[in-house]
């Protein structure tokens, strides 16, 4: 999770109320619980958008 990396990058200040990184971390963790893992959401979005369907190309 990128927000967890941001907290590691900023050290102790990253998880305090004075820094915004803790808000992103909490939001990302809650979203993962609510919507599922990111890889599953990306797969569903690619399926809906038909990104990997073989299309016939005419020349």
C-alpha cells in the first residue's frame, strides 16, 4: 500500500495527527476492507473496459 510506504518514509511524524499521511492510510485500509483487494478491483475494471479482448484488425 502506497500510504503505508509514505508513513515509513516520513517516520514517526507520518502517523501523528499533525501529518496527513495517517488519513490516507486509514482511508486506504478502510477501502480495502469495504471493496476488496486492489488487484481484484483492477481486474474487474479491465474486464468491464474490455482491455484484453482480442480485436480483429483490418488493413
